[in-house]
């Protein structure tokens, strides 16, 4: 049912790509849509712009469909850190408020919260727990709901956590976490850089207040694209900390300087965007993520991972296989030799994968084939065993 053809995914001719958690090959329709915009701009600049005026509204609609929410809750951004800074810096924190996060978050979901310490806000970091009871492993393994529960106080305002941890693929159970936060009147802010495009994510159904995403991983978009989901309730609380022409309702009336920002997602789109990037995002949403269901994409990714596991030499490798509610597109494995060495050897055999903190991350997207997974496992067995 999936179009896995070389025409749809030309990068498959260059080897076996298992690094969709890093920087993905640009999806074909994304590339074509961006090129069409660039060609028009090269031909005539502003004269050629009118047919593209609907790029941003279309993007918000399409991203809204993907997240099962209204277009009004979507903003176009450039990366995860920018989106989280817009939320964190504008959040009505007062001295003594508390934010809970996890000690091994990606920097984009750490520093925006650290900035709040200047206001006297306390950042509490959950320790690493070991949900799979992995022995003899120094790498990050996950965080626990029990510690989160113990860490909440009357002053907890925000829980800031990744949907999927970049190091090991440990996924938060957003249904459980969202219900937990709702009962305690805490805003749940989610970094979904490692999930959107590989796992279903419906923030309103899980009581998530904001979701920040990078576009070049599982969405296979251009480097420097992102999106932000915010609930209306969150936007009602958050002050603007970045402002310019495009977040104001007077739009092209550039000499009308009334303070009149939008109250929907456009409030965070402070100034000129990269329209070729927005065109690319529309292309990949049409070409892949609105064409197939996210449930089917997740199922296919897990199926491909299972084939890989089946062919992997379990005497050589340890596999971090979390229960389904905590499983993701990233399958972390612990090799018997140094990770960087194995990744370099695999690269020489045409297999692209990434190493992080003692783990090799196997991150296949749905368009890979069964034989690719078998081949990848066999190459790793051979390269780790010699
Ligand atoms: C969990 C997570 N968040 C965010 C990012 C990227 O952040 P940014 O979009 O700010 O570059 C990554 C990249 O590896 C990531 O793994």
C-alpha cells in the first residue's frame, strides 16, 4: 500500500539510510515544491509572488490535519529551539515557579527552560531511570512517571519533555502524561522533533499545551524548518517575545504601529518566512503524511525494526526494545565494539546510521524494504564480529 519506489525515494539508490533521527534525505515532493518556488523567484521576484500567497495558510491547514487540530493552532517556525524559546520566554512565570524536565533532553529542549532561571524559576531535572533494567550501561535509558509524581509541587507550572528521547528512542506515553498534567493544572510542553512523521501525535486528545517540531528528521523536510502547535488556552497566557510585521493583524499596513497581534498561531510568526521551506513542507505533507495514516506509518516502521531485530545477532548486540507505549522510530542497540567505529564501518558498507552515548540508533522510515533491514543487520553482525 505504500509507494516505496525509487522514483518516490531517489536516495535509496545511494545506500541504506537508517538515520531519520538525524538529517533525512529531502523528500521528493518537498524538493519539487521548493524548486518551483525558487524558480519563480529567480524569474521575477515580487512579480511572481501572488500564486504563492496561500502557501502559509495551506501549511497551517495541512499541519493541522496531521495533528488533528485546527489550522489556527499551528505556527510555522524554523526549528525546535526557536519554538520552545517563544513559549518559555513568553510564559507568565514568576519567581519560585517550577519547571520539570529530564536530565538528558536535547539542548533545544533544555536551554529555553534554563533561560527562565533568570526570573527565579527553578528547573527540576528528572534523573535517568532504567525502565528496561539494562545492566552495565552508562547511556541514558529513560525517565519515570514515579519520579515525576514525586517531583511535582504546588509551584510546578510546566512539564517540558520530548515525545521521543533522541539518545535511545524512549517514547513518553502522552495519553498518560497528558492526563497526569491535566489533573494537576500543569502545562505539558512536548518536543516532538523525534516523533512527528513516525508516530501519531494528536496534542488536543492528550492535553498537550504545545508541541515543537523540527522538519528535517522524520518529516524528511528541509534543514531549518519547523512547526509549533499551541492550544488557545496556552496562547492566552503567553506574551510575545518576538515581534515584527507578520504577527500583527494590520499586515501590509506597515506604518500602522498599533499593538494588534493575532491571537491564533500567526502570533508566533513574527516576520518573513522562508517560503521555499513552507512550499517544501506542503509538498511532503501532501506527498506522504496526509496520504498515509500515521498509524500505518508507525506500524510499518515497527515491522521493519522487527525484521532487523530478527536478523541481528543477539549474542553480539543488546537491543533496547521498550514496550509498545514507549517504543518509537529509534531503535537503540548496544554493540560489542565502540559505536563510532561500528558506524564508520557500516558507512563504508553503505549503511548510514548514527551513534549516541553508547548506542547505535537504527532509525528506518516506512519506505525501506524488508530486504534492506535484513541486509543492515547482516552487515552490522559482520562488522561488529570482526
Ligand atoms: C529531541 C530533539 N529535539 C530537537 C532537535 C533539534 O532541535 P533544533 O530544531 O532546535 O535544531 C533534535 C535533533 O537531534 C532532537 O533530537
